[in-house]
């Protein structure tokens, strides 16, 4: 029985683990997921490939661990307002305005379409906790009266990231906290406060072509 099988070799932890995870992100941002190999990460981190396999089962788990470590735990900001919470959650180190995070995300989007195993691990280990944290933010805002009771949070909650990433990857814009704030103020927060144009109790009803007139003339 080998030392690895007996579990007698030391685990990769602490500062050394972070060095390997940082090296993983560097390689991922440079060459993409398809060309990233455990050998390449080991070389960049000045570690053996065996060291990597002692800690991570394979490439999907290593890459997701690196992305998660960069972003940090799915903490739930509590600034007292929906706008403040969303800015805190989406901006800053590892956030949506982080250039390295954008490069990594571009690689991730490609990888998810090509590698079902990676997509499963990424959704479970990274997206899942983020979705849960986002729902806490919106539910708390709903209790404060900042979110209309008829809003479908499954539709609204992902909208901020969706709009901003569209502007990054399709329109080529630079993400800044100011851009995130504009999307919040012009789209997300008004939608949260005013609710759907058609009551959810009658989903088959046509959309009101002039909701402003409807509000002014009940």
C-alpha cells in the first residue's frame, strides 16, 4: 500500500495551499480551462503533481477550489439597504469588477459548455452557495419593504450579474462599481420595488402596454 493510500503524507494546507490555488488561477486566466493541466499548475506553483492529487481529486475540483478561494466564502453583506448589500456582494476583491475574476469567468463559461463534470462541480460548489446568499439578501430586503411581494426572486436575483456580464463579454465595456450602481438604480431596484407588470395570480393575462396610465387612472 502506498503512502498516499494510507493517508500518512501531510495534507496541503495554509499558505502552501493558497500558493497552489493562486497558480491555478494564473494558468486558467492565461490559457483557459481546456489547456490547463495539473502538470502546468504544479510547475507554476513549484510543486509536484502528486502534491496536487493529494489535495484535489482532479482538474475540476482544483479549478473550482481556486475560484472559490479567490472570491471567498459566500458571505451575506448586511449594510441595511438592498443597494448597499448588492454593491458589497458584487464589487471588490474577487468581485464582478475584478479584472482577474473576469478573465477566469470567461474561461469558466467556455469550460461549462464543454466539460459536464466541471459544470456539475462548479454549480454545486460555487454557484450554489452564491445563489443561497443572494436569496438571503433579497428576502431580507423584502422584509424591509424594498422588494415587492409579487417579485419572482428566481428571475430578479440573477439579473444584476446577467446585465453586467452581457456588457462585459458582448459589448466590451469595463466593469466599475459605477456601472454596477447604474444597473442597480435603473433596472434592478425599480423592478424590485414595483413588482411585475402583470399580477402573478393571472400569468396568462397580456402585459399592460401602458402601466403608467393604469397607475394614474385606476
